[in-house]
C-alpha cells in the first residue's frame, strides 16, 4: 500500500489505520470495496432528478463510508450536504456536486493507482 499516493488523493491513511487497528490488509480490502460503492452515483442521480430525499440518503451513505475510511474532503462535503438538505436547502446541497465530484475523483484515482 502506497501511503503517499492515498494521502495525496485525500485519504488520511494514519487515521484510517488507527480505526482499523493498524491492519493495512483490511484497509486495502475496504478501499477496494469502496470502488464498488454506488452512493456517489446515487447522489449524482438525485441531483439530476432534483430529488432531495434520494440525495440525502445517498449523501448520508457516502458520508458514513468516507468517514470510516478517512476520506477527509469527501466526508466534509457529504456532511455539509446532509446538513443543508436537512435544513431544507436542497439547492445549496446540489451546488456541492461539482466540488464533491472533484474530491471523489481524487480518492478514486488514488485507490486505483495503488492497485489494491
């Protein structure tokens, strides 16, 4: 596992390993599973459909997985999206889609570069 590549992609590797009792093998497995997670795409679909309820469900799911895997920026943005949706500001939450896309793409590219 290439810590520097994952860190450059937005993953706090030390924090993630701390959560996983130092198991790089488990972290690699979970990061690999993240690539199959559909939460981000479901958020994009909700934005396209202008569906705040589906957006909240998807953002909340992505918030959980990104938090557990210490994907700092993705977690920050999905936390903010959930807060905005719950406060009734779906337009502001939708407006985070581009920034979330950038953070998500960075994380995904880092994981793929590590060939986990």
